């Protein structure tokens, strides 16, 4: 009996205490198990540099998520934080760079912008009685639109003092991680030690009861959404510092990551439950998954599947826990309610869900091992493509993989999904893996600079494909000349129209260097033909469906146009669809890229011409030069891939 008593008293203070902590904190258990799994699967994961990378990569999502925590605890939702972050960063860069205002004042304006956006959302919810989903969805569109208006669709460089926030202290501690921790402490303090924090839990638990108890719900909702907007502004500043520029298209989809981090961290979408530590753990789980799957060379497409599975399991865990009546903050648990069977059910469900999360990660990591790579030799080369949702870059990837197989080297390909921040993370991960050389097809030339400089500092040669990198040393640029290609497109279209007529221009994704350079070349080439007038110009984001819609809309105001120039073949094919029988007959359409579908349309006569860049050849040549750079051989500073105009007969 005595022995039993001694063992029982020792147990809580030792291993069983840790075991209880892990079981009572599902998100923490998932994080610990994921870290262990990734460490077993990849020898590069537990290095100091890589763990710091994980912290940096989690920072923006975590800061956004801290702000969203206030909203979700109060049973609301905020879909606008990604757009507000981009708008706040744009305001900072525009006011400091274009308007010459002091940096401290520009930072203050950025914070005020975020808070103001939050106040508008809060007013729409509180006074306009709009559902939070609709109110913040409207702010999502407004914020993104204003960012594009202010920046005119182009990135704006931030002052060096702001860029310093993306650097390190003492040469090793990243400033974004420090900012993340500070914002987490502020969140914990607001939730746990202030009246607004207690009011959030009360409103989320039962809004009507909170109102009857004397809480001014309308005023508190204004505070809640203002806090969310302010935190989004801080996240935008940190993101701009990492990229050394304010990107009007930055943080697209980050609101979903923020919400996912809060839910994975144990908060309930029904409100009344949530804490800062859980949100931080949720953001770290997402960062660990992305970083680990990158290191395991898992396909970017499968990575999205894994993240989706984790989010679904987190929500399922929350649902099961609430049904069992034993969730954190649940009335039954607080009052010592169904602590027996309900508590046991909840814990068992939690353990099951956590095990499923880890098993999913390990299964995908093992089954898709090296699925994003070619070859298995000692020479390892990383390739970060701006997007694989475009046939041109799919062809570039195919050419790169064919050359890697021929050369007998290992090529890891990642998809940045047109997100400059995600691409910066990928270059950081390649650097942690000690790749022999790195190839980057930049989402944006300015934003790629900081991560490329870090790789260069680590002694890894970096090559640019299709687009250059600004303010960073690269081994070589392998590319077609987009400006020259734009001039060729102008000449081809003008000759097809008899050097006179009216035309429309479909622009690519605002802010991308490809869109800027092709548009610039086309405008310069068109100066030689004064009788050709551009009567309409709109963005269609390099997307075929958007090209169809935008062309359809422009034709309503300009039904008699003679030609269309699209900055890529995908938009050109959308324009062809919108024109119907007019395409290739009364209206000439010229595209850019020379994709298989574009070349087929030229052959059929519906597309007048395309400026063919030969993407497979570009991919082949950049890998060929990457192998030379990895071996320390001399390569040319610029390698031009021939372009040619392919026109219909």
C-alpha cells in the first residue's frame, strides 16, 4: 500500500505529468509528433538553420492568426486579413518611398490603415448587421483593390530600415520570430488579463447572455475587428520586410492559413474557446508540414492535399470534443460535468485524430519520397518555379527534368503558386538542404532578392530562369528577352492589321516582371505604328478563363476592334473563345509563350501568331548551366534562349 502511494505521488511530477499535458493539448501533441516524424524522415530537418527557417516561415501566418483568434473566440470570422496585410504594406512603401514621408510615420500610417479596415468590418457587423463572413469578404475585395490602385499593380520597394526587420539579430536570431513572439504575448495578455478579452469569451459563448450581463457587444465587436486589422498590418509589415518590397498581390489566401492555424490550435468556430499558445502551435504545425514536405521533396500538389487533411482532422477533433462536452472551456467540463465517459471519449478522439494527422504526414512523406525530384545522384539542384498552373512553366519543368535525367543529377522542383513569400521559403529550404546549386524562376524580381542573397552568402550559386533577380548576385540569367518579345508581338500584330486599326490588350498578373516587361516591349514596339490605337486594356492574370471573361466584357464597349494582344497564350486562347467565329478572320489575336495549345491554335488559324519562347529549351539550358555552376565551372553571366514568332499561314 505504501509503495503504491509513493509511486502515485511521484508519477504526477514526472513522465505522467508530461503525458497528461500532451493528451490535454491535442495541438501540442500533434506538433511534437510531427517534429519527431520529420526528423526521422529527413536528416536536414533538425538543423539549427532549418528550425530557424520554420520560425521565420510561421511568423506572418502566426501574427495574422493571433488577430483572427480574437474574432473566432467571439464567434466571428475574418476573411480580410490577407488583403489588409497587403494594403497596409503598400501604404507603408508608397508613403515612405513615393511620398518621401519619414519611415516612422509611414509605419504608423500602415498600422492605422489596418485598424481602420478592421473598424469598417466591425461597423458592418455591429451596425450594419451583416454576417461576419459577408462583411469581411467585402473588405477582402476592397483591401486588395486599394492595394492595386495605390501601387498601380507594381511592387514598391520599402526603405532599408524596414527591410532590416527581415534580417537577424546577432547574425542568427530572425527578427520576424521576435515580432511573432511579442505579438503572441500581446494576444495572451489581451485574452487573459483585460476586460475586452473576457468580453470576447462571453460574446462567443452566448452573445445574448453577454448583452444581458451588461457587456456592450456592439462596442466590443468594433474593438475585436480593429485588433484583427491591426495585427494584419503588423503581419504585412513583416512580410514586406522579408521581401524588401510591398507586393499588392501578397498574402493571397493567407486568411485561410490564419483561420486554419487558430482551429488547429484548439479554438472552436462556434466561439468561446481559443488561446494564443494554441494559435502559435497551429501556425507552427502548418510551417513544419510545409517545410518538412519540402525537405522530403514531396510534390507541391500533394502538399496541398496533406494540409487539407490536417485542417479537416483539426475541425473534426473540435466537433467530436464539443459533442463529448469536454472541450476546453465547455460548461460541462468547467462545472465538473461529464468528466468520466465524456472526458474519456474526448481524449480518445483527440488521440485518434492526432495519430491520424501524424500517420497522414508520414505516409505521404514516405510514399511520395522524392516525388518532386528527378534522379538520385549526389549532385542536388533545387528549382523553384513561379507557378505550375501555367502550361509555359509546366513545359519549362519538363525540359529541366529531362536534362537532369540526362546529366544524372537530382533535381527537386517546387511550385511557388505565384506567391513571392512562399518562394522565399522554398529558397530558404533549398539553402538548408545544402543544394549544390539553386534555380529560381522568380514570382517577382525584387521580392526574390533577400532569399537569393542568403543562398549566395551560404556559398550556393543561384541561377535565374526566364526572369532576373534584382539586388542580388546570380551566377547567370537564362531567359528569353520579354521586352524584345513584346516588340516582336507589336510588329506582328501591326503588319497583320495593315498598320492601322483598334486593339485590346490583355495584361498578366499585376506586379509580375513578365507582365511589366512584355507590356513595356509591346508599348514601345507600337510607337512605330501611330495609326494603331489601344482602346481597352485590362488585367486577366495570365488565366484562360479570366481572359475569356475580360474579353467578353471589353467587347461590349468595343465591338468593332481589329486585334488583341495577350501577354500570354492562355489569355489569348480565352480571347479566341470570346471572339468565336471572328477569331482569325475579322479580329487578329497575338499571344506570347508558344505553348502547345497556343501553337495548335496558330495552326488552326484562330490565333494569328504567338511569340514562342521555347520553354522546354529554356528549362534544359538552365539545368545544364546549373550543373556547371555546381561543379565550379565558369558560365556566362547571361544565356539567351532564342525567341521566334510563329504565325498562321
